[in-house]
C-alpha cells in the first residue's frame, strides 16, 4: 500500500484500513517455529573481555 502521495492524515488512515481489510489473512505460524526465530542471536562474551 503506497500512501506517500496522500498528505491528509485521516485520508491516509482510511486508505490503509481499507487495504488491510482487502488483503488476504496472514497464515498461522507453524507449530515448530519459535516466535523470535528471525531475531539476530546474541553472541555470548568470553569472561574478562571488554564489551565495547
């Protein structure tokens, strides 16, 4: 949904809501997939090492 050319905030909101209603519903997440699976993983620091 491209709303860059719409300057009026209320009008843009209407357009976005309408397009959201039209869009196909998102599929449910598979049971084996964790919620944060796409998150960048934190590398564990070695003891005694400076963080920054």
